C-alpha cells in the first residue's frame, strides 16, 4: 500500500470510528434514565496503536472500531451509570476529532488534485 493511500485509509478509519462513537454517545444519552442501562463506548485508538506497533505490513482495513461497556463509572441506585455531563464532554471531544479527520482528508485530496493538475 502506498504512503498516500495508507494515510487516506487511516483517516477514513478514524472517521468511521468517530461516527460509531457518536452513535454510542447518542444511545447513552437516550438511555440516561433507563434502569439497569450501562453506558457504552468505542474502542478504536488502542486497536489502531496495536496494529501500528505490530511488525510487517499494516492493513488499516483490519482495524474495526468495537463497542464495549467500560464499567468504570459509578452506578446509580437504579443500576444506570450514564452521566449527562460526561456524555456531553465526550460528544464535544468526538466532534473535534471527527472534524480534524475530515479536514485532514480534505487537505490530502486537495494535495492529490493539485499534483494531478501540475503541467
């Protein structure tokens, strides 16, 4: 895989992960008062780091974001562990990461387009 296509693949994988994380956050907020509901999150960065640190050729199509239950937040009396302030903070961080990935991808495509138009 060329360096340019691997950068594009990395950015696309990041965008997919942030999209999934946004859905997870929305699901957490929707279940804010659901008894027994445990918040969910997305594992992506750890999986990507593990792949990038492995020897040999890197295939970013192998990196798929995974939904999991962290079970690290305090549980309320109804068995629910969703905190609205935490979810809003996560949503802001997620939005910033998503925008960053999209801007970097746009920049990469602009560079490719510029290189194709050079005479």
